[in-house]
């Protein structure tokens, strides 16, 4: 009968243990590889940080995209970002056009020229817009006119429009009326002969900026019938408006409506669609 020594028995026990351990390692390795293969074929849910990254990149793109070259590009960006985007192809020395998120457009139009008219044909070339009956002994009557380039609005559907300008002086502390008109064209600048015709009445607004009463400058915004009248005249390359007092008589009511404005603040804002 074959016998084994103590050393041989120890060797057998060692080899058996090693083989058991080796099979365990192989088993664990196979499990890991199977898990890896399954992960390759099963799409995991996007990690939270990936969603945040996408949102951040979109916000950054919207922040950077303040303008686009074409109206189509500007409209697409405005819808995606939820804010207005300038249409660069429509920009000129006097006009900026913006695409709105709702599919409409806004044109902000500065005047090409302005002029005042005085019924006694005297000059007052200090750069201020005068409106109404001068309250001192001179007592002349003044109107002021602004010519806007509106050719770009041809074919547009006018949705709303306003004319705004900053009032810097009024003869009284109480708010008094000023009227806006669609008028005849300007003949000369800075003073045009008395007076281009007042064609269509548009609106009346009240304002006061008397410095004795410590009243600040104030922006007066006129709307009324401007949008409808502008729509009726979109075929014209220019559109002229006039500012006048409500009362132009030689009376105290007219003198109370005397005002001065800053011409550089005059702006026409038009919302429109192309559909």
C-alpha cells in the first residue's frame, strides 16, 4: 500500500486550496465581464449633471445670441430663448428691428430730420423743441415736426405704434395737454416756414416738467390713432408727425400749455407682423 509522507500531504492540501481560490477568481472575473457587456447594450439613464450641462449651454447660447443676420434666424432664436433678437440685416442709421418670441417684429425708428415752425417766423436755434404759445411778451406760437423713414414697413401689418419724446420744461406745474398729428412734410431745417399742414389728429397726452416746482424731465408717450394712420400710409418712404398745444389761441390757457422737449429723444416704436 502506497503511503504519503507529511510533506506530501501538506503539498496536496496547498494545491487543492490554490485551485479552489483560482476558480473563485475566474468566477468573479466572468461576472464582471458579463456585467460590462450588459451595460454596453442597455442604455442607462442620463446622469443629472448631463442635463444641467445641456441647460447651461443653452442659456449661454441665448445670452450670446443678441442678434442674428436674417429675420428667419432672429425669429427662430427669439422663440427658443424667449426674448427679442435684433435682425442685423434691417439695421440702418435710423432703424433697429427686433424679432419677438411671439413671431412679431418691433421697429425702433429715429427721425431723419426735425424742424420747428413759429408763426412770426423768428429763429430760435438753441436745439430745443418748442410747442405752444410762448408765455412772455413775445407771445409767438410754435409747432415742431419730425420726419421718420418708414419705407421698411411696406407690406407689414401694423399692430401698435407710439411716438415718445422727453419733456424738459413746462410753463406750469400742473400737467397740460400736447397733441400729436400726422402732418405735411418739412420744407427746411432747423426752422420750416409756418406751417406744414396738420393733416390727421392722432393723440393728446398730458405732462409737466416745471423746474421751479422741482419736477424732473419726463417721457411723454403718444399712441392713439398712430398705428391705424401709419398703416394707411405704409406706402410712403417717410412719415411726418407734429407736436402742438391743444389750445393755440392768444389766451392764458394756451400759455399754460407751453413746453420744451429734447429732440434727440424722439422715437417711433412700431410692432408689426409680416403674415
